[in-house]
């Protein structure tokens, strides 16, 4: 695994954005999957800036949502789709025909999981996944002990995830289950960019690196991918030893 450590969270985001824009320029019409978490938000801002300067056409590729809170509509403030729409899709002017979004208020989660999975298959798999490491190591809603499911999954949310979720919502919102692309399917991506920034992520970054393939740490299950880059700022990288 390539590990890149930069001085600041902005530098980490800048590195990720530069890699993504090069990827898009080299492979238009590819399928990208961007995490809707807090960590990649700055990457979106920089990508949009690169597009304004005509360095990349963000509408030349397709996007599939990584995950969604079950029970939240796409319009709910704090839903994964709303975070993506407000911070990336709408600002970047991505046509809806280029986006596969989750419906968190679907009548049948089973059909919804299959629908997103079929979209991925129809595009020949995910070409590039931009992922953030959660406080418990979760990747999307692949929680500790979820393993490496190959398709899309409905997951009972870990206590840490339920607690961390509060940062996304203006009003108290109970979330119990998540819908997500499975970690096994993410691991089939041609390229993975995994990010963590901030001192609060230093312990989980240490575990991710020092305990590879530990089922209690979802991020550690990705580290033996053949084309993965782990991008860290110096705070997130402050506790592990290589
Ligand atoms: P999370 O994602 O916020 O859902 O835990 C990780 C991150 O982007 O910080």
C-alpha cells in the first residue's frame, strides 16, 4: 500500500483531488464512487475549482453513491445524498443522468441493494473509489465484523457510527441501519484512495496499518488491494510505526 503523509488536511485533499482529476482525464466515462463523509469534503471543493480552471470535466464520468442512512430521504439534511448534492453534484453541475443515488426510504431494501449493485455491474465495476476512514474504521456502512461482502448490503449500525452520525444532522435523528456498497465490491475497484485527517483519526489509522485484515477494523481489510493509496495528514499519521 502506498502511504502518503502531508503537512495539513488541505494538502491531503489537494493530493486526492489531483489524483482524481488525472484519473478522470485518462478514463472518461469511468464509474467513480465518492464517500459522503466529512473527510472528503475538501476534495470536492478542490475538484470543482480544477473544473472551473478547465483542468477536468467532472461530468465526463459516472458516479454511484457509496451509502445511505435507511429511513432518510434524499432531501433530508444530513442524508448522504444531500451531502453529496450540496457539496459536489449540484455545485459541479453533474447531470442526474450521470449519478446513481440511493433511496433511503425505499419500500424494499432488498430491491434497492440489488438496483445499485446492478448499476455497478452494468458499468463494469467501480473504477475509482474515494473513501474516508471512520472513527471505528468503517468504510461506508461496512461496520466492524461486516467483512468483505461482494454486493450491496443492509447493515445494523455500530454504536460508534450512531453516535458520530450526530455531526451530520441539525435535529436529533435516530439512525439504526445503513445501506452500502459492500467492502468486497469496493475492493474490486480498479483504484482506491483511502483518506484520514486529524488527530482524532490517529488511533484508527494506527490499527488500520498495523493490524491488516482484522475483521474488527473494516479499513484494514482494504490495505492489501493492489492499487490503494492511503493519504494522511501528519496528525492522522502521528501514532503508527512503519
Ligand atoms: P464518517 O466517515 O464521517 O461517516 O465516519 C468518515 C469520514 O469521512 O470522516
